[in-house]
C-alpha cells in the first residue's frame, strides 16, 4: 500500500508539471499558431465529454461553433443546443473568443446532455482592431476547431467516418439539414436564406445534378461563392489536407470560405443536397439586441443571476 501511494503521488506531481508547462503557449491564435505543429494541445483550454455513439452505423457530425460573450449568448446557445439534441451521433465543438473558458459556457455545456468539446482562443489584437468588414468574427475559433480535429485524429481516421460543419450560434437549422450532410463524400452544398441581401443564396445545379455556378449578387466570380452555413466537409478530407484552414491575412471579406474550399476540392467535386439545392434548410437569423437601459439602477436586477 505504501508503494502504491508513493507511485500515485509521483504521477500526480508529474501531471501538474506537464499542465504547468502547457499553459504558456499561444493564448491568441493566429496564422503562425495554426501552422505551428509544435504547439501543445494544452496551450488552449479544452474540455470534452463523450456520450454513447454509433460509429459503425452513422458518420459523426462535428459542428464547429464560434461563440463570444454578449447579453443574448446563452439564449442563442440554448436554442442551438435544443436543435442539436435531436441529431444522432453529433459532436459539438464550441470555441469561445476568450482568453479563458467562461463559467457561463462551461456550466451550460455540462448540463445539456450533448457530446461536446469546449475550446477557447482569443482573437488576436490585430484582428480585433480591424474593421468588421475586413475580418469576420470567428475565424480564429473555427481554425482552432479544425486543429482540434487534426490533433485528435491525426492525418487519417480510416476507422472513423465523420462530417465537419461550421454552425454559427445565431443561425436557425432544420433537422433535415444534418441528415442531408451526413452522407458527404467530399464537400456537400445547399442554399442559405437571408444572406447577401437576398432571400437566399444557392449553388446553381444543372440537369445532371452537378454544380456549375452560384446564385449570388456578391462577388459571383469567386471559385466557391458560398456562405459559411452552406457547406459541409468530409472528416477524411479535412485530415488529409492539414494545410487547409481559414487564412487570417491577405484574404478579402467574403472570400474566406472560397479560399478554404479551393484547397480541398474542385467545382466538379461538390455534392448538391437539399433536393438539388431547391430547398432551404438553414437561415441566417439574428436575435434582436436587447434594450437594457435600466440595468445598473439600484434595486432592480441581481447581477449574480445568470441570463
């Protein structure tokens, strides 16, 4: 028994030493950090839980969701979680734009009953100071989600079939969308509503069921003129192309999706879903910003109550 307790204490001290070493790298994720394979996984906060899965029956859908602190954050996450709970064999990778994981998101995830991974990375100061139309929010967080998949599965997951989807926390999703994307062989595509100043944007699909162009008013000559919510990628393809990620430098606004997909596939590889792109299954919605003019006045709401 003495030998057992002695060995246990040695292992605990070693674990503390390793964790202490891993916290000194890369609290802000940029292009250099994404490309640096020597960065230790412990350099960013992460927490995960796994529930029952069916790897031999259904490919796992990995939903990467960037999120950031604001008054409606918990409401938006709750609405999205209530949708994802109905999707079998799904793993939610939620990435906070924060130096540390927040208590709000940590507590929320622990109580929802989903398989999840909780990550965090603060958007770099250079990106935060840039104008909104130059650097879209959430790119560093999506990149970290991709890195987690590659760190977890390596360069190949031949025994693990999966699909990767970038699902923002403020969109509205039909359950049918997730079943449509589950059979993705390379990259599947579909329409997205309320984007680009239109009722919907969509791939153009010919009678042979092949994508040949894009229904959009914004920069229609992009190789892949598609919204972030309008495609999913096979996990094997993500793992086999380790250099494919969202570039944070030198890419125009609205071209980030196109640049990523250009590193993964050609136009002829695209798989139109949603009845050959004739059905809308995802909507760009926005929660109205709450008016909190009376907050802070004495005798009203208790700031210790989580909203």
